[in-house]
C-alpha cells in the first residue's frame, strides 16, 4: 500500500493526540500546537486529494492491518479528501480570525482547554469524513457533541450556559435516535461496516423481508442527524448556541459541526442504504418538505431579529434547509448542489460571524442594529467583509452563493413534481435573504454623527484583516472557479457508489 494511504489515519490520530498534548501545555504553546496540527493535516489532505485525483480510485485502509470484524476500516475518496481539506481551511481561518477576541471572551486559565476542545472537534470531523464503520461514526458523533458543547459554554456567561444545556439536550436526543436506528440496522444485517450493511440491505429489499423495520431504522438515523444539524423544526437550540459563544466558536459551529453530521448522512444514503433504495423509501419527500419550510421560516426569523449575530444564526437554519431540499430532490444533480452548498455556506457563514465581531467591537460591544449604524466606517475591513458575505448569501454573481442557487435551480427543473415548489421557494428565500442582509449592510453604511465609538485601522488589526481577505478570496474562488469543484464532487459521488 502506498504510504499516502496512511494519511487519513494519521490525520485523525494527530488531531486526537494533540488534544491530549495541549492539556499539559501553557496557553501560548497550545495555540501553536493547534495551528501546526491544522496546517499539517491540511497539507496531508492536499497530497491525498492529488493522489486520489491521479489514481481515480478510492481505497480502504485497515487499521492495524486486520480486516473486519477484528479491525476497523477507513475509506478515502476524492470527496472525503476534499472535505477534510476544506474543513482544515475553514477551521484555521476561524481560529485566526477570533484569536484576538479569545482573551476577552475566555479566562486565561481556560485557553489551553479551548484548544483541547478544538483539536478534539477536528478529530471527530475527520473521523466522520473518513470512517467506513457505523459504530465508529457514532462514537465520534458523541465526541463531536461534547467538544461543541464545551466550545459553547467555555465563555462562562449566563446565556452560553443556557445555550449549552439546550444544545446538549437536543444533541443527545439526536444521538439517541441515531444509535437506536443503528441498533435496529445491526439486528437486521449483522454488520457495522458500511459496505457490508449495504450488501445486506440490498438482499433484504430484493427478498422483501423486514421492510418496515428497515424503513424505521433509516428514518431514525435520518431524524437523529437532522436534529443534530438543526433542520427545521429541530433548530431551537441553534440561535443561542451560535449567537452567544466566542467568535471562533460561532464560526466553527455554524460552518463545520452541522456539516459533519450532514456529510455522515450523505455517506449513509450512498454507502449504507444505497441511493436508489433510499429514494424508494419516500423519506426524501419528508426531507424535501422540511427543507423548504426551513428556507422560509429560517429567513422570516432572521428578518424579525434585532441582534446581528442571532440574525446570522437564523440564516443558518434557512441555508441548512437548502441542503435538505437538494437531498429531497432525489437526484444526483440535487445531491451535487447540496454538497457544493455545504462548501459555500461554510465559507460564507464563518466570514459573516468573524466580520460581525469587528462591527460590534467598534459599536461599544453592542450587537443591536441601532448601535451598528455607521460601523462599516469605523471598521472598514469588517464592513467590506460583511458586505461580501451578504452578497454571497443573497446569490449575487461572482460569489459562491450564486453558484449554489444556480445548481439548485438546474437540479429542480429535472425533477417532475418538485420543480415548481423548489423554484418558488428558492425565489422567495432569495428575496427574504436580500431583505435582512441588505438591511444590515445599509445600516452599517449609514453615516452617523454620534461620537464615542472607537475606530480601528488595518495596522491595529493586521492579522484580522488578512483573515477576512482570505475568506473573501475563498468565497470568490468558489464563485468563479466552480466547475472544477463541481466535477470533483461528481467524481467523489461516483466513488461513493
């Protein structure tokens, strides 16, 4: 086996053990370890992606070189390597963008704990991307939940503790349903490896046996992951969790955590159940309906908000609705559009949260829209970045959000019976996006004569400005060079099958 095939295992192990190492290091050293680990995993992901593109074939890695059921399996293809690379990029920029705020948001004695949680979160995301074993996926789902909960409550204010408790309750409910569904699936098939489960499911469907338990199992796993990824109406925990956590935590939670669960659901659809069998269960119709509802009601909730960070959080409910709408179309084109939107939303939402911090800091720390008047003049970098992110969310050409909506529209016209509903809701959602995002952009660029607010320059916040520029460049790259990325997504999905 080529040495590069060890990289997925090395990535998970490196991020997992770096969390242990950070527990005995001072805060500054833990910060350095965190940045080095993310960079190293990103480099390995690039090399792995290039290797898989050159070979055109996925590979399976036996941990300990023992086959199932004694050993565990890791599977890597173009989609997995690309997603791991993208997760590393977003996490590095999110950590760098909120680094200066960490000192005021988290007591210094807990800084190393913060980096421990981030490293564990990264390891869980990578495991969800690479694992070929359902029970291993469940274990790292729980690690992901605990890490994310810690990132929320580490700020130690009343609202974050309340948000963490609410997040934990909803997440444990989702985890329990996922485990329950997995237990039923194991009872039906006798396997935990995804490829083996798929073979057994195909035989069960062909024989017509145990159809109701099979559907119940699939439904429970889907509902569990829908709750954990905040699909409407299971989103009640999301606004406070994103709105009151630290700057870096909000960017990471909104961009990566829910996407890890969604990526696991994609693997279940393709590698556990089978795409055609999953479509025949009609569960896709339920996902489609709730996706459309999330697009509308998430946007309406965002319009009604008077807090910029909670507004961005409610926007995530709408954007997650887009992803599930694509799943519900039941076509390859819809799945490609959803996966591209995972990338687009991750790049844009983290940009918006990091930019919002810069706007609130020059507005007396207030997050109310009335106090943000003219904030873009006091922090020009944050103003430009928030405007770029808003334009992407609305779907203006040159930005990634435009490509997402174009792909969803193209996918919708190929689906008989769902085309009209998809296009109508897509149009309404775009108008609603424009209302609350452009309202905010107009607010921050409205001149004000009030004094007493501080202003910042690029020299004062050089690293912060560089991070915002990187986020904008990433968004534009997704917007103007989308075809190679779409081709890789299609190639990755074909490897899934």
